[in-house]
C-alpha cells in the first residue's frame, strides 16, 4: 500500500474549510531550527476565497505498510495506518497563484511552517534593558524572550498570542549564558542564545520549533536539548544503521576541514586605543599542537560594552573556528526504513562509512509527490 496524504485548509482562525487528497504536485521540506516549506498544486474545485493570507494548512500522511523482509541492523516497526502530521506542525499560507491552462484552472499554494511566527516579532527593547540583556540557563532565556514578545509577558496586549500559542515551562537544563539582543527579530535572538558557548565548551545543542498540539488545540513553542527526535544511535536500545551495505544511504562523505581553524581570538568592545575593552579566548591544546599551529584573529565587537558579553562573543567565535570533522549523506525512504514509521526529522541514527561509525542527526527531510509517485530523501549530519 502506498502512503497517502490529506491536506486540510483552515481559516486563519482555525476553522476547517476543505480537505484535499489529490494533488497535481506536492512538496514539503524542513530542516532543524528552520521554517518548513510547503507547496502544492490542485485542480481548482473549491472557492479561491479559502486561500486567504495566513490560512492554516494541516498535512497528514499515512505511511505505507512494510514490504519484504527488513534488512538486519535496521529497525523496522510494525505497520501503522494512523495518519501522522508531517513535521508535527501546521503551515501558514504565504502565496496563492491561479493558473488557467487550456481552460483548466489550477491553484498553486505556498506555505511556511508555524515557526514563521518567530519572524513576526522583534525584541522591542533598547540595549541594556532587562528585556534585551539577560543572564540565565539558555533554554529558559529563549522561552523568556518568547513570553515577553508574543506571550503572557508582553507589555502591549496587541502582541499577545497566548490564546493561540502555548510556551512550554522552563526546565533550566542548559548552561547559564549572558546575551544581549536589542531590536533583533525573535528568531535571530533565539538563534543567538542557542549557540552561545561557555569558554571552549559549547552549550548543548538547543533545538526549538513551533508545533501544533491536538491536546491543547493551539500552537506550542518548545525547546529540546541535544536531540530533537528519537534516539536510534549507537548506545540506544534499537540502533538504526544507514550505510551503503544496507542500501539506504547515497553519496556518503567524510570531510576533515581545517580551513577556518583559529585558536586565539582577541575581541575588542567599546573604547579607543589603550582604553578599549579587550578580551582573549584561547584554545591552548590547539594553539600548541604544532610549531605553526597558533592562529590569531581580532574580532571587532565595538557595540559591546559589557565584559561578560564580550567574553562570550570571543568564546563563541573560538568555538565556531575550530577544525571540523563532518559526515554527511542522503538517506532514501525504503520499505525497511520508512519515514514516520521508522525514522523522522531530528532522530539520532547510526551511519557507517568505510571502517568508521558515526552517530548522526537526520537534519533535514524533503518530500515530493509528482505523477502519483512519492519521493522522500533526508540529509544526515554527524553529531558534533
């Protein structure tokens, strides 16, 4: 049985208008910590008025039943005919095109996933204010930024989306950071906090998204540390292995990249000449690894007035400038390893390449339906 899709268009207030299950074409794509994209084209058999700005679109997929015998070393779950929401979110309509081809009218619809809401707010506070300069666990700071700019702690009621969007409770699981983010978009402020390191030790990878909750009947903002999806990694109880031998990965690639290796960062904040605020971040083992290993860089951070913030900026640059060992590859949907049934966006899985074995994240997923055929591919990125 082939997988099937149902797309429901709702009003911007969430009232369902029409359900579609036949498409001339349909594509979906999503990467971790980015907005998802949806486009589809259908024969125009419903009113164009349904395709209003910010119409809410829900996409459900029913996975196909397994075919054949699972490959050893690959997790394969039992068949499940339950429709599942693709990427666990809903989409907002951003563009609508009507095309008349030989007297046949078609609708082409483009939409972005609900995390686009984070681009529609800014941190509406000047530099140095309590709402644009914060210290605390990084995951809690991210939620505080959201509450203060689109949630229960807004100062302008017109910005409050509490009735439509839930923000998860604080968990205080990430290390404490200090960050300044005046007038940034909410999404950029979140990204700034999420990638903040402490010294040469990075904050655990923080994933975030805006999902749809059937239980709450509204959108939900949440953060997750280190792993967005299910753990099928090497130390899990059910490792899922992708390799050329298993026939479920193409174009595997392992790169050792020293291009941007910088191990001493001098960061200059506000001030002039000898009175300028300057801090240094050093990775001693890397700087002393070989006779010519020391590589210095000066970072002009003249907008920073606080020594702690400047120190974090230098540490972030130092962490970002380390040599990289990166494994990438593309996995293909298959009967023994099917999207949503056996793996999904953000899962931790195992990749084998030559004599090496890596834990990887499924970093992005793309789906395309054309001429009745479904094609699904996903990119793996090694866990750093």
